[in-house]
C-alpha cells in the first residue's frame, strides 16, 4: 500500500506515534535504542519493564525486549501483499538506520496494532519471546523473531496508546503466496538452495528428477521444518493456535520455515488457580496439541493437493471433516475432484499414493476426528511419508495394514488382465483378513452401517468385449448400503447397481445411452463366526499355499513376517439373510418386458452373484473405517471401500 495512504490512516488514530513521509530519510542524530526485560505477565497493572543487559549468546541467556524509536527506521513507501496484515493491523517494511544498532542495515517489519485485541496479541508475542529465551537458537530458526516494540515509555501495558511490533523480515511471500506462483516449484527450490547436503535432511541423496519426486522432496523439507517448529513450541508448554499458510514463511537466509510471531500462542496450563489441576491441565494440553496438529494437517493437504487452494473446493473438504466423516476415507471423497481435469494424472494424488498410500495415512492421522487419535509432532517426523528412501523406518502393524489395503485398492482400480495380477490381489485380500483389526462382533455392529462401493471380486469376471451381447450394458458403480433396524444385530442390506444401455452400433467408442439402477433389498442378522481352511485340500496344495503365504509375509511387510504361515482359521461375523429378496429396476426410458428381461440378465452376468442374490453373502472377514471384505457362499471375496454420500455426483 502507498505510504501516504498508510500514514494518513495512522494519523487518524488518536496516537502519539505517526508514520509520515519524513521517516523515509535517515535522521542526522539517531537516538540509541533501549533494551528492556519484559516480565511474562499479561496483567494490565504490571510494572514497567526493568532494564536488562544485551543478549550475548544465541543459545541461552536473558532475552531483552528492545524499545525502539521511529527515528531508528527508514520506512519503505510500499508494502508487499505477501506480509498479510489483519484488518486491525497496519504493516510497514522498514530498514534499520541506527548505526549503533545490531540490526543496522537489515530489513524489518513494523506491525502497528490498532485495536485492543491486536495489542493483546502484540503483548502476548513479547511474553512468548521471554518464555522461549532459554533456547533462542530454536526460536530464531522456527519462528518470526520479534526484536522489540515502538511505544512511549509504558505503552506496552497501556490500552489507549498504539503499539508497534518490530519483527524479522523473511521475504515478501507467505507460504500461501509461494504456492500460488505459477513457477512455485523451481522458485522454492532456488530459495531453499536445494543441494545434496540439504536433501540429506529428509533421507534423500539426489536432487532433480521427475516433477512428482521433486515436489515430494520439497513437501518433506517444508513439513519436517514445520513440525520441528511446532514441536519446539509444544515442548515449551505453548500451542500456536493459528497455524495456516498465511502465517508460515520461508526464510531465504537460513532456509527454515517460520511459524509466525506467536501473538495468539496459548499456555497449556490454566492460569486460574481455582480450576488448575493436574487432570484439567493434561486435558487442556492434549486438546491444544490436537488442535495444532489438525491445523498442520490442513497445511499439508493444501501443499500436496493444489486443488484445495481454491476456496470453494477447500470449503467442501472442510465440510466433509466437520460433518464427522472419517479422514481415512478422504481419498474416496477427493478422487472425483482430483481426476476431473487431469490428463496425465494428478501430481498430488500420485504423491499421496506413493509408498503404499502412506501419504493418505499421515493425512488421516493429522486430521483424525477424535483429538486423542491425532498423531504427535515426534511421531509424524518418523512417519514413512516424511522420510526419504535412505532412511529405514520400522512400520507399525497399523501402517502395514493400511499399506496392504491401499495397495489392494490401487490394483483394483486398474483393469485386471493377467492371472498373476488376480492371484496377487487375492493374496493381498487374504493378508488383510489375517490382520483384521476388528475381530469382535460389537466392532462390526459399529462400523458396518453406511454405504460401501464394490472395488473388486475374486470370483469370475465376465465383460463385454468377447461376448458382444444384445443389449450392450455397461456397469458403472455397485454399492452396498447397510442400515440398522430396530433390533441391534439385524441390518437392512440394499445393493444398488448402476448401469447404462449403450447403442449397439458404435458402443466401443460411444458410451452414452440410457441409464438405470437395479436395486436388491433384504434383511440379515449378524453373529459371531469363524472361517476354516478346507480339510479336503491335498497335501501338495497345502505346501504350495504355505510357501506362497510366506513369500508375501516378509520383506516390506516386516511385522507380519513373524508369522510362519497363514492360520488355519479366522474369526469372522456370519451374515444370515432373514427375509425374502426384493428386486426392482428403474430406467430413464421405458422398456418392454423382453428388453427389461434381457437387460436384467446381462446385469446378472457381469456383476458378482452375491450382489444380486444377497443371501449368498455368508460372512465378513475384514472391516475398518475405510475398507471391508465379505465372503460369498462359493468362497469368493468382495472388497469394498466406504463411499461417502457427499462424494457421489
């Protein structure tokens, strides 16, 4: 903003401090700055700061709060929009022109705080500076350093006079503005001066490469720096409470991420002695850490998925989270948006899908619905998604289970051509059943209700190409909806199969046609059960199966390798149909009886028999918040992913 307009706005406030044009010139007789120690108290009646000696060390010692004069600065005539001021703040770029100052010649930011709330934020930033003085090197590396303030003698504690914070200048762009640049990737790489020494910080040993690799490397560097800074605050009993892209800066000097001026940093411990107990302080600490980690999750989502930089898309994303949906289902929810206008594949989707979907796992842990389930900064820094290929990470069983499911989903999304692909996917399904985290029937009763989309069936697959039937029916999505009835173990099962009747002449190239839905409804009772290996299998088949299972139970799935072979039986839940099956079919255009029968027969041919005759589903062998495996009477497995109602077109 032009300086004249800013100065006029400042002059309109009843204040003894006025930023005017003559400040652009260096004063002939600069006054020496004053250093004060600020006591960490938010009381308005606190005494004036006492003089303190200058800080002689960067790592420890007293941390002075310096009171400057306006004559110590040369104010720039324009301010870059990247500095991002609030409505009750005025932002100025300035250069220290006092030769006696340690900051002489350096660029700083003057942040004038006008409202009472803004001044409280400024005083809080000064208090936090005192609290973090023991480890100033970390403070300088991971937070916007507050050098001091400009105010009359006791203005730090008075409400009727303005307060101007003087803090560090780390470039004219916040992280949000960096990411909005068209050439943000090479620009940020140049700003961080990425070389082999730098990339070793994230477990890598090379620079360059494909765009996905370069972006993933940069995301790791930024996220690790951000988490180290947030963990530094948490270890000192503080929560940032205002983490967002606009408050995060990247310094081109020390190549670190800065987490803001900490004007809204909150203490973990309640200052009210009457309500301050060990239990309440622990609860407060956990809630505030969880809030910060959720904000870090939103930052990571925007950095990786550039579509979320659009306000309308991010609003849908945030609404999905606030409605109580499990964040482990984010991929299913965002997939239509991410693949909408992408011809060569969405880079953000590819990054999160790498390493068996560990990126989605970290995002789900950061944004977990229950605060106690959210990951900590230390554990996030050890997560495989933020560790390069040169670092060996020992994954947990939960992460192995997630990786198996993500790999199965990715394979099921591709058309299965070869027998080896189908055999490999079947083994992944078996391993997931072995690692089922919810063995109790009560867990199934809690997780089963909802809408599930069929991903894959290990049974026979019949398509259109070789048969060329009449009519040509294209199956779209197949859903299984489970809803609770009045009696707890009894559920209503509804199978919805979407289809399209295509023109017979040019159907390989023209996929348009009449759309319709086939619905099948019944009721089923859930009870505890167990599935056993067939006793009539020959010894040769058992030996072959044992060798194959051991081959898939080691290597990348290290934790599972403790098992010598797949168990002979698995706990399941039995699903017994109770009522008759009700079948209905709706279509956009009218069909005669013969045409409707032909369409129905073609749908039955292409879909698994269990989805048409729900009584053929006999048991459930795996379930979690995002995936489910059901077994049919013929032994085939059906892999489902939870479908969110808001993700459907």
